[in-house]
């Protein structure tokens, strides 16, 4: 059974190869940064309020605070914090936000049991491999069914992380994966509204995975056939035929942790290739928004239903998340402002009529021969100016992943901006994660994040 083999591998993972550990440290740094940005802007306030209300034994901290609640409650808040601005990383093969479900479980349970940095790092890598591989076994299959792959796959990674850190054996861990499968879900119904449910999905997944591990430890059982079927997660939740065996393919030899991309923009990953293509066009021949007569983009067939859905108003988004998932509006905002930032997607920004008018001039066609998964697809645009000139732009794939990874300087700048701290403090925090495997207590990272979030830093930024 896949669940048993995956559990055995994860529990036996002892030495994490240096390149994999380095990749995990990069993504954990990015995740702490996006969480601190959400904390600073209040983007995850409801989840934090509920986590505090749930309380429980003082096991783990809500990120950016000194508040201790139960590990499942902390994971609910922290998963929401990491993902609240949709600025967190993405694994292209499964289109899954891996750190949003890995970081909360690893540090909440790690803090609960007093785990070392080495233990948390190994658990996190096992979680990264699980989330990415489960989602990639059914590329866009969950999305096509109307489900968020991050939540579907995330319950399994969080359960595995929890089981490893709690010291469960392989049989019990496989059972935890089976229990987690009954909590997989996450509706994409938010796409046409201003609802914030997508922000909550990683929190739900992290919380549910930890609870699944605890239930297994207490004697509850789950089906080890959760991946193999019949009536397993792929049979029930994927709209396309899946390849469950690929979860184990090259496990421990090919590391998906090193293939996760880091976002330079706080918008849906499926728009990033087009965004970069527009930036390429703007660099080739500068022009202003008033000079744009029309924009024509070539979009991957799996991207179009998500960011170009004609069934909703793509020019006047219903809320920040609707704007992040509108390719026309995002492209228009980029042309209007010259860049995209977290500020771009705040309510007063998305209400600008001049951006909506420009978004109405954005058209697209679906690529007939995509060749690659959507998040790895090339970007191509043609921008027609009012004087009749045409400016083209193209990129082989979006920046941040694949052969276009975000460099160290850009990653640190992103973290410093998200956390609202000077570069020197960003470097200091990054060093903690670079040396996570050497830390006797992984909670030192959580405490450092709380210090960065204290009001003096916001005052410095202002």
C-alpha cells in the first residue's frame, strides 16, 4: 500500500541531503515572511481570533505573537497566515502551496514536543515531498473537480509531519494518512465572490492533519488504501485519471522540495507567466496605460478556467482574492502602476475605474499545444498601442521556479518587505533557518519571528 510505504520512508528519513535542506530553508524563510506580512496587514485576523478562542494547552505559538494555544489551533491560524496574501510558494507539478501546509504543522507540533531543529527540518522535508507528490499525481485533477489541491494534499503532509514528530510507528502513521483522507477538500467556490475561504484552506489542512495524527495515536484507524483505492482520495476527488504510484516514484532520490517556486507577485501563480511576458514587453518598448489599445495573451488551457473565467466579472473584481485570480485585472494593474505589490490588491486599489477600463482591453486565447503543466508554461503577449504599433513580450516560464529561481538577494528583499524589517534583521533571521538543522530547539525560530513582529519594526518602516 502506498500509504504504508510513504509512512515508512518518512519515518526513516534521517539525513537530508544538503541541497534539499537548503531548499527547505529558503521556503520556510519565505513562509515566515508571508505570515508576518499577513499579520501586519490583519489579513488573517478571523483565523487568529478563532485560534485564540479555541485555546487549549499552551503547546504552540500563533506566528508573530507570544500567544500559546494548542498545536491544532496554532496550525489553523498559521496556515491561514502563510497563505492569506497568496504570496506563498507554489509547486508547479501539483499546483500546490506547499509551505502553507508544511510550516504550520512542523513548527506547531515541533514546539509542542520540544523538537530539535534537525527533527523539524526532516519532518518538514517529508511533508514537502508528500504534499507535492500527492498533488502532482493528479495534475489539475482536483482543481477541475472544483477543489483546492493545497487542502486536498495538505492534510496528508500535515498528518505525516505530525506522526513523525509524535514518534508514531509506520502502521499507525499509515492509519493517520487514511484518517486525513476523510478530511481532504477545499471548495473553489470563492473564485466568483469576495469570500476569504481560500485563505483558510491551508489552516484547515494543517489543523486536520495534526488531529488525524493524534486520532491515530489514540487508536483510531484509517484505510491504508487512501491513495490506492478503491474509493480513495483520487477516485473520489480527481476529475482526471490519476497516477497514485508516482507518489513513490524516485522517493528519496528525486526531491520535489527543490522544485518548488517562490512567488515574486502576490497573485495567482497561473497569471505569473503572462505578467512576466508583459514586463518583458514593457522593457522592450516603454509605454503608458493611456497608449494601450489592447492586450492579447496566450494562456495555458488549465490556467484559463481559473484566471480567465468568463463566468465572472474579470474587470471589476468582487474583492482582493477575485483580483488576484483575474488575469485581465492583474495585467491592467501592472501596466497602470509599473509593478505589482501587496498593496496592489487592497480594496481601494481594486476599486480603481481606470484599471477596470484597461482590464476590459485584455483578451486571451488558449494555447493549443501546452506541452507542460500550467505553472511551468511559457508566457506570450502582444500589446497593441493606440498608434497602431505592436509590442510583443515572452518568457519561457515565470520567474521564481524551474530554471528561473528567485535569487538570494531577491528572496531576502521579499522577506524584509513582508516582515517590515531592515535588511540586516532579514539576514539574521535567514541565518536561523539556514542553520535550522543545528538548532537544539526549533522553537527559537518561532520566538525570533515574534520579535520581528513587535511594533518597533512597523514604526521603523513608517
